C-alpha cells in the first residue's frame, strides 16, 4: 500500500512516543505489529522506522556493528518512502538518521559512547 497523508493509527502514535522517549525496543515491538500486515510503501515505512529504533537500541547498549548495520538498512528502506507518511516527517528522519550514522561511524567502536544522545534521531509528526 502507498503512504497516505492521513491520521496515523493509534499504534503508530504510541510508537512515535516510545521512540522519542528513547524506548527503542518497545517502539520496535509496537511497530512490528503494524509492519507484519503491510505491503509496499507502508511496509517499507514501518520497517525503516523499526530498524532505526533497533539501531538506536544497539547503540545505547554498546553494539556498534549492530547499530551501523541497522541504521544503514533503515535508511535504505526509508529512501523508498514518500517524504511524509501517515503524518510522520520521513524526510527529516532520513536526514537525521544519516547524520547520526556518520557521527557514529566517525567515532568508531572505541568512542561510540561519546556520541551525544541529543544527536539521536527523533520522530516528528505533522498535524
């Protein structure tokens, strides 16, 4: 299904709140329920956000390689998605995730803990 600029389902609103509270694993669990039943662009959208959430969970827990791989995969999924999907600013998330991936890569595994938490992407909704 294609992305629509309509009210997001309540599960997505919950996932956005979890993501922005840095409850990335919980966000992953919430989005997985939505992702499983979708096809096309909406599936790519949910999968991309889900992968970025898990990447941030890995970063927070010191899993450098897991964070890099899933930031890349999540960004790849979101490049196949419209700039806005279900009122989520996908274009901003793509850019923020790419910038975070760059910072994390530059820091390297030894200094990954020095990457400022305020640089982690957030999800933004248009109302």
